[in-house]
C-alpha cells in the first residue's frame, strides 16, 4: 500500500501532531508513506525526517507559489504512484484532489475541526470550507476526528455517504504518569509538592479562549491562595503583551507561569494536578486524551466529543463560563490525593482502551484497504 499525505501544515498543533503519529505508525507497519506539506517548520518536520519518512515542504505563501508548489507536489506523487492521496485539513483536502488527478489515485480527506465557531474563522477559510463542501463527493472517504465534526460538516453540505469517524490516537507510552518528570517540572515551575498546579496546553488563538481560563484561575486563586497556573503553547509567553495584560487584569501576578512552546509536553502534564481545556470549539481535542493518558484529571468545556472522551473521568462545563470552569477545577482540587489518583487511573485506562495511537492507525489502515478495493 502506497499513501501520499497532503497536509495544510506541519507546524506544531493538534491536527499536525495527529497526522505525524499516524504516519509513523503506518510506516512502522511497512506502509510506503510520503508527506507533502503546504507549509511547516520545526520539530514535526525533523521528527518525520529522522524517522526516514520522505517529507516535502512547499512553503506556499502566494498564488504563484501555490502553482509552483502544486507542480512540485504532482511530480513527487507521480514518482511514488500512490494508491491513495490523503488530504489533511481544508487546504490539504483541496490540494489532494488536484494532485490525485496527476497520478490517478483515489482521494481521502481528513477533517480535523468542528464548525461550532465558524464565525471566528477568516473569510477565506469560510470560503474554502464551502468549496470543499461542493467537492465532497470527490473523495472516496471523508474521515472526521469526531462525531460532532462529522455532523457539523454534513449539515453544511459535505457528502454524508462518504463520512467516517476515526478518533485521534495518543502515544500511550510517551504520555504516561511519570513521577520523575513530575518532580523535575515542579522544580522548574517553583511548585512544591503540595502546591496545587493547574494548567492549559494550547496555542494562543481566540478559539482556545485563554481569557476564560484566566478568569477561572482568578476565582480558583481566591479559594487556593497557594495555587499556581501554567500556560504552555505557541504565543503563550512573556512577549505576548495582550496575554500579559490579561494576567495582570486578573490580578494573578506571580501566580502564573507562561512557558511558550514546550518540547516535553508529557512531562509537563505529569506535573499538573488538573489539566484544563477552555476552548470555544474543538472536534477531538488531543490534549484531553493526552492528559488522560498521563493520569491527570481534566476540566473541559463542552466542545466536540469531549463528553464521550472523558466519560466520567473528568469535569465538563459550558463554553465560555469561567465560573463553572472554576467550580469544576475546585471540585477536582478538593479531592484527596488518593481520589485524584484513582480518577487519573480511570482516565488512563480509558485512553489506553479507546484512544491509543496504534488503534487509530489500524482503523486508518483498514479504511485505506477498503477504499483500494473499491472499483
């Protein structure tokens, strides 16, 4: 089986990390895989290259660059002669159709987001989504990361007969409880063993709604004066003046640790007492399943498939409700350490049983084999 993945980006993010994990698993099983990215840089690219997976970055920034990039991608695909061209995210989906024409391959799409916050997307992204809806009978399968994402897109006109749901997978060997990493990170965070540590791991973006998290943190801080709050992700650093103003406005001062992008996310998660997701829109938020695999209780907004992902292994609250989010965090912090540990064990067991990376890759492999058999 030969697969060509065409992705919008290989910058660090949930959709991009999900792609890399699946590609690595498929390659390890002997599948011939190559990856073409419209843009990307950094450790995800290095990770693929270090794994020996052929990877091309087109670095498209202009309309003329898109034409040149398409020609380059078509040459790469013709050289591989893939059975399937897998588009990943909207731009990747559009390019996958054009590339597949040049090598007579079947097309699959991977749709990674829900549309609950469509009004927060740029006009160009909105137009692209509607173009994809009109083209959605072209792929032989449209794979959504969640049931909510499938429902959202099909209500907008995406082909219902092509739809399938495969949840993202978590590397359960990498994301796991780790006492040594917890001690190391808490030392770095200046957080003694008994200090409550609450964290959010998300890039700075309006959809991630860091403001609600900080408002909730201010309420939690009034109840737990020794608690500290951690923000990790692209844009969450001291150079972000807007974020620093929000922290100051919430009167959190020295209580917040802003870390920016973190290489050792599993280690950081292991150091938390509560992981938060404050997003206004998600499909399958990787961070929740990753936190579960690390044995960390999670308090999340009710987005995407979060209620079924957590399924009693954490707290779910309404979107944009900082008071409800604070109450959920407080309930988790009020547990004894034994109770929180038991909740963490339940969460990890669920992550292993339902959301392992190996299981996700096996589902994709089975789907591809079925698509190839189609006449």
